[in-house]
C-alpha cells in the first residue's frame, strides 16, 4: 500500500515537457563527482538530492606510492581503475617527469580514459561497451600476460578480480594505492524525514561499496524505505548486491551518466503512460 501511494505521488507530478519534473532523485556519488549527473537530472526537470556515500581523501603516507612511481619504467602496463586514481596519481607522476614511452596505459572505464586524456595521454586500452574490470580483462591486449609487469593504480584495497586474473595469466602485479575511500560522516535525519514523507522518488548508485555504505548510513528506517524505492545503477554486479540486500525495484541502465539519465527518463515516462 505504501508503495502504491508512493507511485501515485510521482505520477501526479510528471510534466509533459520534462520527464523528471518534480521528481526527487538521490545522487550518491562523492561530492566532487556528482555535478555532471546532478546537472543532467536538472536538465530533465528533476531535483537531485546530493547525499555522498563515499568520501575520497589523499593517502597519508606518499612514500610507497612515490617509490613505485620512480620505477614505472620497469613496468609493461599501468592500469587506472577510476577517475579518482587518475586525478590522484597523474599529478604525482608528472612531478617525476613523464610516463615511460614504452609503458602501455589501460583504464577500466570511459570516465577514467577521458580523465587520462585530460592529462595528455592519447593511446589508452579501454573497453568499448561495458565498463568494469571484467570488460577490461576481455580486451585483446590483456590476454597474453606471461611475465608482463603490471601496476594497478587504485584506492585502498578494492576489488581483487583484475589483479588476480592477470596473475593467473602469468603477469607480475603490483598495486599503487593513491587515494583513500571512506564512509562519510553525514547526518541522515533530513533525508529520512523527506523520504518518509514520500519526497524521495528514486536512488542512483554507482558502486557496491557505496550501496553498502548507504545501507549503513540510513539505518533501519532508511533501509525499509530503500527497499521500496526504485534504485538505478549501470552495473549488473551492483544490481545483484542490491537484490541481496532485499531491494525490490532495481533498474539496470546503460553505462555512464547518460545511461542513468535515460533509465530514469524511461522509467518515469513509463509510470505516466500507465496512468
């Protein structure tokens, strides 16, 4: 019953001009990475509610990272797992000179590749469809890795799939932690108040870690509300995590901000057409 009332409120607010008019959408990206998606939501008439569930900070001890950067010429391939990895590592690399000319560069996703291009890197191995470790591992350039030395620029810890798979293929892998991911200390009370009063209509999420953080940050009441609120993600792996957490409405979209925006637009236009 609560979900039916929730949907009716959304349907009554839809506009024929802009498909997300008066739709309130939770944007959970880190603060410095939320503007593009938020702007896209506004352009479609929606109202982005910014609630970062990941906090990106500098690592405290730069010495291990700088020592690794000083021997980049001993590696065959450098992989950047995220735009954060690029933005944190490349300025430090540039303080030591330039990237070795024989070092191949790979990026897990389109956003990382575009950020590398901003730093003047033109030749980048990047998946062409899905943007995750699995897709990068399918690239032809990463198939024959015996005795290849690989450095993976990433945050603290993170997924092991990429490195572990390359090791199985014969590569020698090292990790370069260049930023720290954490859970923000944010008072969720205003969000929960609005949510409980049907003033939050959708949630976007871009990482499994972020989803788990959100689940912790909003507590029991928020978890119950999350389970009946449409959640939009561009990654099947995150969708699987959401379903394991008991979320009833999980919408998997195409990749990137464009995919999320198209998914949101299609979903709420569909609700309108059902009316």
